[in-house]
C-alpha cells in the first residue's frame, strides 16, 4: 500500500508546511463562492426588475415602439438602482424605488428613445452629426427618411423601418436580456426614399419638409394607382403601403 494512503497524525512540521497553501486555497474558494453568490443575486434582481417593468411599467400607456431590456437598464437611473442585490434584504427600499420608477418611467423612456433616435441619425448621416438636435429629429420624421436592416437574414422580410417604428426592429433590440439595444445594422434605404420623394412630388407635396405623419394623412391607395408603371412598385407596396391598406 502506498505510504500516502496510510493515516498519520498531523505533526507540527507538516501543518506548518501546508498551512499557508491551505489558507490560500480556502481564501480563493471563498472569493469564488462570494462571486458566484453575487452573480446569482444580480441575476435574480434583473429578473425581478424585468418582471416589474413588464407587468407595471409597460401598461402605463404610450410606451412607444421599444422597451429597454435589462441590458439597457444602465441608462435608467432608477432601474439601475433596482438591480442592487442588497435590496433582497431591504423590501421597503425596493418598494420605494418601484414607486419612484412608476412616477418617472414614461419620461425616462421618452428621453431614452430620443437618445436612440439620435444614435440612428448619427450612424446613417455621419456627415451631419453636428446638426442641431431638433433638426435631426425633423429629418428623422421626414416621409422620405426610410431605413433598412443590413442583417442578411432580414433581407426580404416585411418590416416597417420608418422612425420611430424602426427603434423596435428586432435586430436592434437584440431579443434577449443580455444584449443592449444597438443601431449597428441600420442603414438608409435610398430606393424607398427616392420613390417616396417622387410620390410626394406627384401629389404636389414637398419631399424636403413633408413628414411621415402628413403622408399618412393622405390616402395611400391614391399613390398606388399613380405608380402602377414603377419598376419598384412591388417592393414599395410590400414595404410601405401594403400594411397601411388595412387601416383604410
Ligand atoms: Zn434586421
């Protein structure tokens, strides 16, 4: 039998030799365990906060086309506070923060959505980054400002890529709690933009100032009959007009 399998009393000399390494090992394990417990607590806080947002904040009304995922909570100060693992032992502070969230959420959401809009603008109009914020928002709201998604699996899919609907496009929201909203895949769609400009001109509307809302006020079926000869009509009808026809 090998000597290592034979039990011997722990001597002072053996203990002094292993003590330092044993304490170091225990310390490492303790740090690792603390880290895992903290990670689990953070995950629980994320799930609890997300559930609160979905069940209480999302029903406040007028929430727009996009909601923050837990990966976006850092841009909402109160949501960030609600992720504090210490709240698990402090339910009264958690309730206080939840009340604070309910009273500020809609305003914070509008500010966040505006910041996303500016990110899209700066991404697709890199030469106009210095433009005033109001002017950027006006340009985003133009009827001729139409976007597309550069993701390969998105090509050919029916999608409404006007502002502000584009903010909720699934490639931007990421579709999971760990992925923050990103404008990376958004590009301008000059084909649809030019077509819309031609349609507006044919209706005696100025493409440089007409907003999407003003275009929607017109009956889109009139535009369809005006452009039956257009080679890109089919894509236009599919992308832009076809969904609208259901509302008229
Ligand atoms: Zn996409």
